[in-house]
């Protein structure tokens, strides 16, 4: 195998496509520093699959794409291709030429190609496995790799030996086998767990069956007692319902009287509001008139300031306009002088132009006459030449036709003989194919029946496997969701507990009292005694924020004690609610608001009865606005003592004002922290129980899935499919040949007849065309003489025309130059005329504007004097308007007081109405509670015993029945026994049979897995043995080669060796190099000089080449540390080995370059872009 070509485009400094052809022998790549020599090596390493950007001398892979220069755009693609000659079939492919390509786009996409077919990196790696070619093998050696070999960095020596010995594929196989062994052991562990669980369950199933029988007996006794007790409860429900209905009717009458009185008061209130509305409108009109007059005064004052500013501006503008007029008049005089001078110069140049034009017209006439004569001669020549060419084409076509006919005649005669011979041999072979087709069709039919039966069985198994996997996936998803939920709840619990324990967000005084040993009461904070739903927490917390830090103590003495502690310790202040004082207060319930969209705050608060009185006082007349309510921030403020809180906490209102704004991220987190901890703890416990159930289900499904996969017939089906495909392919092949042979025989007979007909036609055509060809040739000779005479005449006219045309062209150039000069002068005159007109217009415009400014200046001075007089009279009128407004306001507020008194009386009546509504609501709630109890009884009888309440009402009450107290005692006793009995399994027997069958199946699976494990261990042992034998053979051979090559590079007396640090474990042992050149006794190879290290590494590399030569080898400036003597040794050994491998040397050393066969020079003719120039030194020699 030989490397033939390297193609680079858009890689690093190679902006243009570069091709380097490699031949046998030694190739050198040279060039100055920074020209891109090493980029050639990087390109070869990259196309072979290098993934490390560090090894490519780059920060990221995108940087290897040509980045452009100051004269070139950046490339969007880096592409490198390597081409190999594979005529010896060293690479495992049938192609004689193999080309690998790697592309990288600036978008980040990349691709590999093998003979221009898209492939994977793995395909290229597998192709070159154990060939010595790769991005990290000994085929590419850099100077830094010499140090790595000496220092054995990252086991570089062992990697070289493994590549040379060919055990890389064994290591890959061992890794794959170990992975399978790990999976098998994991399956065995799961099977053992399943067997343990099944054995444990089998023992308990028998006990469960006995337990279920006893349970059903107790449940029947409990049913009889519960039905007897239900008769008594039904009788009590009917009596309570009649009593509540009578009380509800009494309260309805009382409510009607209150509503009548309230209606009368509201009518009077409405009349008063109508009267005050007119007064309010009058007041508003008076206020508006006064305000408008004040605005008029302010407008006069503002206009006076503006006029003063305008006066100053007009004075400045007058001065500026006067200066502009003087400058424009001076410039106008200068432009008029320039126009006069240009007109005189234009007159002289126009006379010159007329003279030149007259001479040009005379020459043009002569040229046109000569051109007409030349054109006529050219036409005659072309026409005669065309006729001659047509005649020559006819001669050529006729000669070609005769030659083709002769060849065709000979070929047809040979083909006729060959066709007859082939047809006879094919008829004998066709008979054999007919017999083979019949035999194969019978075998295919039998094999197809066997394959179809196996496929039906496998499809059923795969369907069951898919069901199990679907359930497992759903179960895993559910488990993942539950686990995330547990983590979330646990984190929330830990955070809340930390906040509660550390009193985060509370003053230092609160923390001090909680931790102080002298105050042992440990009362709760107000924020901890109440709890509410999350939707309302922000709103309630914002309202109660001022008192959230208050302690709730039992007695006044507790509060006094805490205050003394704070005072003595200087630890701030604290507030306290004293329960004994609060409980003595009589609390009235909140007024019942008729607007159903308002929710009383006490209804959404959860608080112990002990603290309810305190909360009722604090939250009296506090309502929350529902999210769907039409009441919003733009609505009016409430008229009474009501406080409205927006549900999300965005704003709150009372009769005095409104507050609100954005809602903070941590608002609503302080209220009810202790209660929230209890809820979170319960939720976490419930979620963990659900996770345990899901995991048990997963174990059962995994066991079933293992069993199904073990019963798969895929291997048998694959074997049957291969057999069937082989027979079908064989049948198709035979049938195809049968058809081909039959077709061939038929076509041979037809072909023979066609050939005989064609040969006869060709003979007739030859006899007709030969006389015609002779006549054409005689005519062609005569035409050639006439054509020569016409060409001489045409050339003579052409020479005369060229001379006259040259004279005409000179005159034409002179004319256009003069014409351009005249045109330039005309444009200058036109520009100056335009400039003069513009200046005259500006002077006229500035004169008019100057006069206007003078008039405006006079008017402004007059306005300022008159404005001061008008303002004095306006101030007197303002005082009269303000006095009238005050009298109207006093009358309005007296009427307003009468309305407020009426509204207070109506509010008292509304409170009475609310009380009646509350009593009626309570009676309705009692009726509802009775109905709920009745429904609960109905549901319990239906759910527990499948008995309808209507059936119980229609049935006759037993004459002899136990007392209600005895029945209640019996029901409680039996219910407790059932509850304490625990769960039962009514399907214990069926479950036991199924479990036993499953136990046997899994036991068989375990046996199969044990056999698979033994087989894998045996395979690993075989791999290790084979790899060990190959490695030791390679090591011994390389060791002998190393000693030989080392002494050839140094001296015969020098000692060296390669040893294994652990001979008992050669596959894992480190490889040590011993080198003692020139009688030295270094303790370590690292003590050698730089040149000695290079030669030692070179000796090792060539020792590997002797064992397994790489198709090519690249040395990238490896000779840099060597002196002249050692350079010659290095070059000699490369030359010696070049008969077996190609060598590519990147070097600066003149001796190394001189010893090579071909040199490729890398240069940067264009800054930033590398180019390659080739020199073959063999030709020079």
C-alpha cells in the first residue's frame, strides 16, 4: 500500500486548493518559519480522525478553517483528502484506490467520506486498524513525541508496541466482552432479587387466604348491625327537619318588616341626593369659571416674557442680515469679471475646433472608400472558400463512409461465425438449468413454511415485550415525576423549617425572646397562629404586616416580663396581644355584604378556637375581592368602614384611601409557616408511599420482560431467514441464467439473418460510392488555384486600408481633445452665470427680510408697553370671583351633612337585616347538614352494603330489635375489628399458582445467565491468551531489532535494552528503555543529551518498522536537536528503510533536505496564504 496524494483546501493557511503527490522514496517539506509546513502534517493528522484541538495547535475546531487575510474573505469550509494505492489489498476493501476525506463547515457541521461516499469516523478507524496508520500511531512523529516516548507520557511506549503487535483489536474485543459480562452480572443480580422476593411472597399467600375468610364473616355481622342502626337515625332526621322549618318561617316575617322601613329611609336619601347634585353642579361651574380666569392671567404673564425674548432676537437678526448683504455684493462683482474672461477664451478655442473638424471629414471619406473595396474582395474570397470547404467535406465524408463500410463488412462476417458457435454451447447448458430450477422451487416452498411459523410466534412475543416496555416507560416517567415532586417538597420543607427555627425576617428583639431562658412561656407569634389558602396569602399578609411580629401571650404578666427582659438587655422592642384582655371584649361579626363577589377575610382564615376572637377583631369588615369580580382599582372607595383587599395583593382600599403596587417575590411566605410545615410533611410521606408502590410494580414488570426476552426466537428466525434468502437468491440466479440463455439462443438466430442482409447491403453501397469519390477529388484541385489568387488581392487592399485608418484615427483623437476643451469652457461659463443669478436672488431676499425685521422690532416695543396696563385690572376681577366661590361651597357642605345622617340610619337597618339573614342562613345550614347526614347515610349503605335508602324506608320495621345504644356499641366494635384487621387478599389462591409458575420460569432464566457468564469469562481468557502471545512475540522481535538499530546509530560496543517492569503481567506492564551510549552509565534515560534521546527514540521507531512497517511515516522536525554527524546517521537509516515505506520529512536542516528525492517548498507569496512548489532532486542529479 502506498500514499499517493494529499489534497488540502481551506485548512489553516491553505486558502487555495493545494495538491501534493507522493512517490516512492523520501519526500521533504521545507520552508521558512511560519510559512505553514507543519500545517501539512496537521492536515494529514486531522483527516485521519484527530479530535484533539490541542494536537492540532488550535483552541477550538472552528479555528482550523482558513480565516482570510486583508485581501481575502474567510473560507466557509475546510477539506482534506488522502489517497492510497491499495493494489496489494492491505486495506480490507476491494477498491484498488482508496480516498478518505474530512470536511468541516463554519456552521459546525462535519462529515467523513470514503471514496466520496459519506461514512462515519468509526468506519475510517476500522479500515486502518492494525495497519500502522492513524492520527495517534507511529506513522506521524513530531519532535515533542520524542520527549513523550522518552518520558513514557500517557503510556506512549505501550501504545506504540500495541499498535505494532496488532493487539488493538483484541483490546477492543475484550472491552466489548467485559461490557457484556457486566450486563450479564447485572441481570443475574436482578434475577436473584426477584427470586428472593418471590420466595418470600409464596410463604405469606397461604396465610392471606385464611385471613380473608375470617374477614368476610365479620363484615356480614357488621352489615346487619348497621342496617338496624339506620332505622333509628331515619326516625330522628324527620323530627329535626320539621322543627327547623317552623323557625325559618318566623325569621322570614321579621326580615320583611326591616326591609320595609329601610326602603322608606332610602327614598328620602335619594331625594336629598338629587337636591345636592344641583348644588354640586353649581359649585363645579363656579370653580371652573374662577380657574379659567386665573389661567387667562397666567397666559398674559407668559406672553409678556415671550415678547421680550422676541425683541432681543430681532435686534440680533438685524445686525446679521446687514453683514450678509455687504459680503454678497462684493462676491457678485468678482463673478461678473470671471464670466467676461471665460467668454473670450471660449471664442478662440471654438475657431480651432472648426478647423480640426474639416480635416477629419476629408480623411474619413478616403477610409470609407477603401473599406468598401476591401469588403467586396472579402465577400468573393469567403464565398469561394466556403464552396471549396464544402467540397472537401464531401470528399472526407465519402472516404470515411467507404472505410466504415469495409470494417463493418469484416466485423459482421466474424460475428456471424461466433454467434453460431455460442448458440450451440448455450443449448446444452440450458437443459441443466431447467432441471435445477424445479429442484430449488420445491426447497424454497418448504423453507418458507418453516419461516412463516417462526415469525408468527416471534411477533406474539415481541407484542408482549412492547407492552411490558411501554408500561415500564410509563412507570419510570411517573416515578421521575414523583421523585422530582418529593425533592421540591423536601427543599420547601427544609427552607421553611430553617426560616421558622431561625426566625428569618423577624426583628432581633423577637429572636432574643424566643431563645432567652428567662422567658419560658414560649408563646406563639401572631404569624404562626393563623393559616389560609395560598391564593389569598399575599393579600392577608400585606394587610396584617404591621402586627405579624406580635407575640400572643395568655396574661398581661407574661408581656410585662418579656418587656423587662428586653429593656434590661437593651435588645429592642416587641409587641404583644394579651388573650385574657381580648377574650373579655364583646366582638360583633362583620356586617354582611350583599355583593357576592366579596369574600369575608374570616371565611378564608384557619385558626384555633383559642385565637378566633383575636382574629375577628383584627379582620372585622375586611373583605377580599374575587379574581372574577368587576370591582377593580378604578372603582370608587368604599363608603363605610369596609376594607377591600385585592385577591393577589396588588392593592387595598378603605374609605380614606388606597394603597398598592407590585407584588414581591417573597411576599406571602411568612403567614402560617408552622402549619405549612405540617402540610408539607404529610405530602412528602404520601409521595414516598406512592414511589414504593411504583418501584414494586417496576420489579414485577422487569422480571416478566426478562422472561419474554429469554424466550425470543430471533436467532432461529435469523438463521431461517438467511437460509431462505440463500435459497431465493440461488433460485433467482438460476432462473435469471435460464432466461438469459433462452433469450440468447433466440436472439442468435435472429442476429445471424440480420448479419447476412447487412453484408449484402454494404457490398452494394461500396460499388456505388467509389466512382463518385474520384470525380470530387479532380474538382478540388482546380478550386485550390483560384483560391490562392483571390487571397493575394485581398491582402494588398487590407494593407492600404490599415495605413489610411491610422492617419484618420490620429486626426479623430485630436478632434475629440479639442471638443472636450470647448465643452469644459462652456460648462465653466454656465456655472458662473448660475452663481451670478443666485447671488442676485440672495441680495434681493436679504434686502426684503431686513426691512421686515425693522417693522417687527417696532411692533414688539409697542406690545410690551400696553401689556403691563391690562394685567392690573385682571388681578382685581380675580379677587371678586374667589369670594363668590367661597359662599357656594359653604351651602354645599351643609346639605352634605344631612345626607350623611340619613346614611347612618340606613346602615343600622342594614345591620338588623344582616342579623336576620344570618339566622335564616344558619337554619338553612342546619337543614343542609341534616340533608348531608342523610345523604352520607345513604351513600354509606350503598357503598358498604349495596342497599338503597328507598328500599329501607319501604321495608317493614322489625318488631323485635335491639336498642339503639346496643346497636351503636355493636357497630363500633365490629367496625374497629374490621379496621384493625388490615388489608386482605381475596385472590390469594390464584396469586399463589401464578407466583409458583413464575418462580420456575425465572429459575430457568438464572441457569441460562450463569451459562452465559461462564462463556464470557472463557472468551476473555482466550482473548488475553491470544493478545499475550502476539504481544510477547512482538516485544521479543522489537527488542532484538532495537539492539541492532541502536548500535548502528551509536557504536557496536554501546549497550542498550528494552525490558518489562512486570514480566508476569506483560499486557499491563510498563516498558523501560535502557541506553548507555559511549561508555556512559546514566541512571535514567532522561539524563541523556537531546541528540542522544532523539537517536534512541529513532532506534525504537525503526525497530517497530522492522516488525510491522507502516505504509508511510512523517517526521516533523525530529532532526532539530541533532548535530551534523548524527544527522548523517539519521538520514542514512531513513534511506535504508525507504525501500519498505514512504518517508515524508519536515525539516530545516540542509543535510536532511539534500538527502531526499523530492522537495515540496511551502511559501507565502501572498501574505497569510500558503502555496506549495515541487522540485524533483532525482531529475537534477
